[in-house]
C-alpha cells in the first residue's frame, strides 16, 4: 500500500488531546491530514523506560505544508488502556516515530521486527519524544546495539570486497 504521506520527511511531533479533529496546524495554520500509519510507541513510568512496541493506527495528523505531525494523545492513551496484557504500559508514553514496513526486505518479513536479525526501520520524530530516547541504555540494550553494529560492519566489509572483485 502506497502511503499518501511523505515518509522521508523529518517530522516534528506535537501532542494534543482532542475528539474529532485537531483543527489546523499549530505551527503554520495549514490543513492537517489524518493518516493511518505504523508507529513505534515507547512507554515509561516516572523515569523508568518500560516497553516499546509497534502500533498501526490513525492517531497521527500530518501537515500539508510543514513538518508537523499532531498526535492525538487521547487516542494513544485509549489504545494503551486496552493493550496487550503482557506489556508494561506505564503511565507515560512517547511516539518515537514511524516504522517503515516497506523498508523491510521480503525475506525478513517473517522475523520479529526489532530483533537482532531484523532491525526496526524507524523514522524517528523530532520533538518532545527525543528527550526520552536520550536516556542511557541498559546493559541488555547496549549489548543488542553492539551486536547490530557489528553486523552492519561485517555487511559493509562484505560489500566492499565484492566491489573490489568486480573492479579487478
Ligand atoms: Zn504546518
């Protein structure tokens, strides 16, 4: 499915709580367009970062003229309210960004997104959510990140080798 929203544009997130529509863009006054997308939402309780998970929803409204996306925080809260029993949803959340499902290679689509073999193609939002993501990683997350990085480096070397062989 082709998205009518330009996913490559860096979006600035604004949280608003409303019923119906949010009105016009809080930054430039242009029209906002509701769109169903896939998001990564992180939750926390106090300063403790809890789970982050993937949600398909239409809680985001995108400005036609500027990078603003208005997130309906009421709708997100409702979704978290009846969420998945195994998740610790805490009392605060942060919409980290869009998950670009199209960017996942065909042969990896059966793997869990965000696992070591299938890193999440996250298009990160700018704005209040950034503060949450800057929190120090715990030991497990650091190890996962190291592993991912190592994989990337291995992949890179492999590519260069192939290019060198082609050139020879
Ligand atoms: Zn705008």
